[in-house]
C-alpha cells in the first residue's frame, strides 16, 4: 500500500512538472476593432461614392475625408483583413475542423468554417452542453504554404456587444502543432484581436502538412449562455511577396 501511494505521488509530481514546463504565451499586440453602426455607415458611404462616375465638389470633399480616415482598400466593416494584398495572397489553410459545433439556429451557422471566413459577423461556437473545455479547432496547411509567425485570435462572439457579453470567451487555449504541444495562449477578456508570436511554424522536414490545433482549456463566463465562441483565428507570416 505504501508503495502504491509513493507511485501516485511520483506520478503527480511528474505531471505537475510537465505542466510547469509548458510555455505560456501572452498577446504581443491587442488590436481594437471598431464594429460600430457609425463606422459601418461611413464605410458603406465611401464605397457608394467610389462607385459613382462623377462627384460634386461637396461629394468629393466628403470622399476625401472618408478615404483619409479608412483608406481605399477597406470594403466592409466586417472584414477581418482589409482589401489589398496580405499574407493570405500566398498563404492560408485549406481546411478547418472542429471537435463539435452548436447546431444552426435561425439560419445562423456556428460550424468551424465560421472561424475561418475572415468575417467578424460569424463565429464558431462549440457544441457541448457545458462550457466546452477540451473542445478544439484544427487548421490544416499544405507543407509548401508560406510559414506562420503570428496567430491572431478574435476572441468571443464579436458581431455585437450583447453577443460578446452573453456568450463565453476563451481564457486559455492549448496550441498544438502536428500533435505536439507548443504552449498555452493566454487571452485577455476583451472584444479585440489578440496577436501571438509563437516562432516559425510550417515547412515540416518530413514533408507532412502542418496541423494547428487550438484546444479550449479555460473560459470567461458569459452573462447569459454557457457556450464558448471564437469569431476568428487567422494568421500572418513569411514567404509571401
């Protein structure tokens, strides 16, 4: 019996040591996102003016102000990445999977693809009855795809302030690369994009595709629903341009 307890204690110590050895990552950059109705109206107005073949002096002055504020490549307030060239011109994943997803409601999908469409209006929501600890998203990249140096997470259901507050947000995500733990991503409880620098990922020496897995470890509880949402996980890196 004594030997049994010794072995149990050794196992606990070994497990705790392993947990302590996992690297913790914190956001290198917090990117504020303006999804207000006012901004949406102004961007829509800018697009309308850009499409007009001729502008009055007053309209041209209005357009100049809007272009100075938003830039010509902005197409929609809901776009995670503005128009124009980005890392996604040559990079990006070819597949995304989820361990579970909330069933479609009122025509709104919460599938994994909703966290892979570069749109702030949609979100992946895990499908478990509880807060979804252990549920995950997996992103698949061809081995020759440009390498990743930055992971950006739009935390929670960002389409509105109410949706963000009412649903759970992620507090900690365990990041795996091809089944190996890279570390733990510690997210702030803010309606923002949070950028993590985790080294260079991709171009596996054995020629296999890169698979990044994001597993929910801990959440910030929502005011109304015990469902955990991630609006988007997107990437930046090298080997483009």
